[in-house]
C-alpha cells in the first residue's frame, strides 16, 4: 500500500491537495463531488482531512472501462 508523506496538518485546501498529487484543482473537485474523496465545506471552500487524502492515495487504482460496442 502506497502512502504519501504529508506535512503534519489536519486538513488541506483543494489547491494544496492538487499540488501535492500533481493534478488539476478541478480533478480534486470532481473526486469530491463523486464521493471518492471526502471533504468538508467551510463557507464556499472545501477542506480535505489529511486522513481522507491518505485513504484516497492508498486506494487501489481503477482500471479504465472498455468502450461499449
């Protein structure tokens, strides 16, 4: 199981999580909306708990779906 060494913090912003994972901020928002990454909404911003981010990173990667014919 792969675990990213995160700084000692309780939660991260969408921008911080995207930067750590090397993805676009919209990718993080999409994962939150889909329920694959847990986050709390504070006013108009999401906060991602460090445990949630670690669990997301450790999750087994998904295989791409085959095209439907």
